[in-house]
C-alpha cells in the first residue's frame, strides 16, 4: 500500500515540479547574457540549453518532495502536532537536498564550485534553490491540505467558483454513528472518550481514502462520508468503505480493549440522489449540501437502532449497486417522511472475515 500511494503521489507531483523548476530556470537564466551590468562566461546561455537540466532536476525534486510527504503522511508522524510535522518535513527536505546536491556536484564532469560539504555554506546558488524549493514545497503542501479538506473534485470546483451559486449535484452519503455512545462516554469520561473518537476517525480515514470518498462532516461521534454518485457506486466503493472500516476496527480489537476497555462499533445509513451544493459562510467558508437526500440518509442511519441492524441501505441506491448479498428488511417508516422506505442490509461480519481468509 505504501509503494502504491508513493507512486501515485509521485506521478501527480511530477507535472507540478517540472513546471516549478522550469520557472526557476526561466527567471534565473533566461536573458541573463543580455542583462546590462552582468557578464556571463558562456554567452550562449539560452532557455533551450536548460531543457535537459530542468527535466532531470524536476524529476528529482518531485521524488524528494514525494519521499518527504510520504514519510510525513505515515500514521506515526501524522498524529503528531502540526507544527512538529512541519519541522520534521523541513529537516528531512534540507538533509536530502544537501546530500543530493553534494553527490550530483561530485559526479558532474564540470569545474566544481563545491569541493567539500562545508563549501555549500558560502555557495549562494545552492541557497537560492533551497529557498525556492522550500517555498514551492510549502505551496504544494498547502494545496494538498486544501484537497484533503474539500476533496479533489470540490477543491477544483471551488477554485473555479462553481459553488458561488447553488448547484445541483448527484451524490451518495454515508452517515456513521458510534453505537452505545452515551454508555461509552459515561464509562470513559469526556477526555478519554474524545481520544476514542480520534482513534476511530483515524481508522475511518484509511477506508475513506482507499475507497475514494470525501469526509463531509465530523459532528461529535458522527461522521458523514460522501461520493459523487457514479464514483460511489463504481466497484461498490460506498459499501466497501463501511465494511473495510468495520474490519479495521475489528483488526485493532486488542488495542481498543487494552486502551479503552471496549470495542467500538459503528452503525451506518447509506443513501444517494440529487441535491444542492453551495458555498456558505463569510469569514469561515465551507460547502454545504441541502436537500432530501442528506436528511433521508441521516434518518436511515437512525433506523439502525430501531431495527437492530448495523448497516442500512435505501432501496433507491441498492438498485444501482452490483452487490449480491443485500437483504431486504422491509418497508420502514422514517421520522419526517410521509411514505415508508424500502431498506436493505448486509452482514459486515461475513464480508470482512471472507477478506481476512483471503489475505
């Protein structure tokens, strides 16, 4: 999984870093020989002369950035304070650039400006590149942070101003709620209960990323995951997200038992359809969804306790899924709905034990 994520991030970052290094070469060298007051030993310096150089440097920069970000995204570091994570990334970036720059300088068949590691201290072109690389790394990390907050598709639409006016979308919503949350809060107290929720959401995040979902909201011990409709039904991502999350919690049973003295379980409701998305707020902006779809998904999740089920899916959504083991639980009246809704369920236990046996 690490290798796959590393490769995907590297592929995504290559165009960015090729553009970034291309701009660096452009501003640093283009027209330098024609600038009054500047003497250039090689008067034939042109942008074309740097093509091969910026291509190689761009790929190396993308590789360094991907390596640092992948280390920073590891569960051990990711859970640390954000400031500490930035310091770790900055230290790793500086160390790797220093090592790579010195090694490249050693093997290039040109007159060297750096013959010893200590020579780098006074080598201004090196620091020029380091500062530029650091700035572009912060920019790239900021963009990744925004994408993680809003989702890739939503982030692009926000940049394009799509949500400035209410827009109709077709989406799937998965509402998850911690089972027996009141009893757990009384048992643990509010501090340790919050730690429990944190751990659960860390596990949820793995499944959401794996199945290409987006976290819409965290509300107390309830989380809401969403997908564009076609992406959610493709390969049953919207179902498998919950099943993998359940499996993840089960696989860490020993951890939860030792730290909290209980095994967290979540109940979930799944529904999809057309609704409205709009950018709301002034000082603090966010994307809000309005419509019957999101209300119905919430009501379906609430019906889990009434029916004694862990996972309920609307009949409307089930017709577009290719999942074979859905089982009808009947036509159920939901709070606030005029007509009953046909609901289906599935056994998460069967699914994740089947997966465990195959691994």
